[in-house]
C-alpha cells in the first residue's frame, strides 16, 4: 500500500485506532452512468478526492441487492450488488483501487432486519404460521386478551406501530419500516447466515464492517410491552432516533447481543489482525457503549454523545471526559462523529449560515485532535448545510410513515464542479435523485480546491497536520481550565482550545499549528485552534 495516507507505525495492524474514516452515502456520492443515482464505479472514479483530502479509510453505505425502500438498509441479497450500483466486479475494482491509493474500505452490514423481498421473508410468508421459515423472523399471533391488535405496544423508529399483520392474521415485528422485518437472532440459522456474509466480503478483501443497528439484534424474549411513563413516548421518526425519551427499552441493547460480537471477533481475526468492525449502537450510557468494544468484541463503536452535545464548552468537555473514561476501562480507543446520513448536518445544527459554519469547523478541529478515530460524512468537508428538500422530492421512509421532515436533507448529492445542478455529480444534465440547490456553485469541490480559505482546504490542512501527531501524541488527554466558555486540553505536544463563548480568549504561548478561523493573538468566539 502507498504510504501517502498511511502513517500507521510499522508492525501495527490496528490501523483504525487513530484513523479518519470518510462515510460515503452511495446514492449521493458520484454517478457514473447518468441515471441520477450514485454508484460503485462513480465512487471508484472519485477516490483520488479522498486520497488528496487525506483520510485513511472510507465506509460505504449498503450497495447490496435491495428494493431501496430504506435506500439499501433493506437488503434482499447480502452477497450481491444491486444493479442500480453496479456489479460484484465493480465492488472488487473499488476495493483494489482504494488499496492502491492507501485507503481502507469498510462496508455496511445490516443484521437486524432483512428486506421483505429477501428469499427468507418470502419463504416465511408462503410457509405459514408455525413453520421453520417463519421462525427466522418474529411472527406472533394476536394477543389472546386483545384480539385484533398488535402483539405489544412497540413503535417503529420510523413512526407508527412496529408490527404489520399478514393475510393469515399473524403479525411480524419491524423496528424500522414495514419492508424491514426483524430477524430472530435466537434462531441459530440467523447467526450462521451472517457468519457466511462476513466471510464472503472478507474474502473479497474488505478491511472492515460498519454494523447497522448493532444494539438491536436481540429483543427481550417475552416481547413484553414497553413501559412508557406518562408524557413520554417511544422514539419515533428518524430525526428522533437520537432522542431517547423513554428509559425502558426491551427492544434495544440486550445482553445476548455480545455473544454475537464475540463470534464475529474470531471471524475477523481469522481473516487477519488488520480487519475491523465498528458498531452503530445507540446506547443509553457511556458504559453500555463501551461494552461493545471489550477486547473480545468489536473494535470500535460510534460515540453519538459527541454529535448530540449542544454548543457549549461544558457539554463538549463532559463528553470528552466521560467517553475517555468509559473506553479506557476496556482498552479500546474512542471514536468521534459530528454528522452522518441519519442526522441534520452539523453546520445547520449549530445554527447555519456563517456562524453555523464557523462552529462546525471549530467542533471538527477539536474532534480531530482527540485520540481515537474520527468519522466524517461526505460533504462536511465542503461545509454543506442541511437542504430543505421539497415535500414532493422527499423519499425517506420515516417521512412517508409520519409526514415529519426526515433525513433527505443530509443526503443531497455532492457538488463536484460547474455552476449549476447536477454540478458534475453525474455525466448528464438532469437533476439527481434528490435535486440539488441552485446556490451551490461556490461549494463545489472544484471551486473550493483552488481557494486556500475554503472549508475543503481547511479539512485538507487539518488532516495533513493530524497525520503528523495522530499516532505519536499518545492517548492521554489532560483537560485545562481556561474558563467556563472554553474547551481546552493537552494531548502530548498539542494544545487544543475551542471558544464556545461570546468574547475572545487570550491564546496561551506556543505556535498556532492551525485554527478553524482567523486568529490574531486571541481566539475569537466560535473558533478552535491547535497549538504546539
Ligand atoms: C441505521 C441506519 C439508518 C437506517 C436504519 C435501519 O440506523 O443508519 O439509515 O435507516 O439503521 O437500517
Ligand atoms: Mg448511477
């Protein structure tokens, strides 16, 4: 592998420990064939952008055979590529080209549910109640005391009941869309199938997996009602996936799930010490988050507390200290993330406009100095904001189920070059699957690449400087007290300051390596800096 993006010390296999991983949302990254939908050859053609940006790896959202009701998170065949995105040979080409450029490839694994078009679910429908085919999913009869109603009170994350009734009267559980039936992980056929899927992609050379809904696979066996306190209600609507407004969660984070990850750990190890997995686990506490990364389980887990923190020095500092304490206990490195395909882009979360962008850059710079790895979401290196997608263009199943805005606004295709849509997203002149705003000309990769003050230039500088210390600055962080409005810490030779207040802050002595905005002896509000 080329060493341009690869500062990992010789002899270490755990490349992910301090890596920067770039999330590619396959439908919206680059379109090679002009159908307005991103695809695998499109990604391959744009890999040089990622190498120049200086990330270590990319994570690609699901590109497997799928009816696309949840844009690929409804998988009908785990070991093939959807024709929309290409063929298996395109996946091989992508992995090979990425490796040539020194980039690792992480693929998405969706084990909590299949598509309703998966052969197993179709067989379950055909075979009827009581069959071994139905026993791969969570089919149940009406409750005897409440005929005609779902087996329990659980709600789908995308809104509405988590149960759908089939023609013969049985109900099946779906924690997400009704086209995403949940598997029964207590049935040994289910873990066996996924072990095969892991091996299939490992054999094709992928470096790791992002495990979708990793906290969901097991439900409390009784499938009892969820206790909802007066005034509370189960999280619903994808935007609220992050808001845990009930504490009783018989559908999430059950202890049995950890045995699955112990067995996957062994499979990854057999394939090589340099293969990894990262969990998408929305857990309630830092301690339950850390359980997923015990030494014999997965390598990493997303740390959503960082993304959920308000713009406040106290909130950021709390997340840093509690995260480090939790993962230190199990010997894992932390992870950090500010945006992904399920949440409002962080420029917009921090208020949008100039101030939102300044804060987003400052939070990003702070994150990138922390030990562990950072996950970036495509388009954040361009400073993109959440787009207000017109109702007729919205496609998120959560919007279709609830009428609430949903996640389309962070999934608008990337502007690469040119002055009008589709901004070289694809070869044609037509609008992509979600229309792009007409004021993105100044935000394209092409426009920003030649502007040293652009957000793209800022990310590129930050990643270049980060490579110089990521592996040598150690994993210790000492928090400094520079007042209630400032997040400040030292990590090895690097001092980091983030000003969340409204007044400028005196910069301590030292050379400013990089700042997220203009600095001049003082650190202005909404700005962060790295000093040495
Ligand atoms: C995860 C994915 C999300 C998807 C859901 C169901 O949370 O990130 O996009 O809708 O799982 O698979
Ligand atoms: Mg296409």
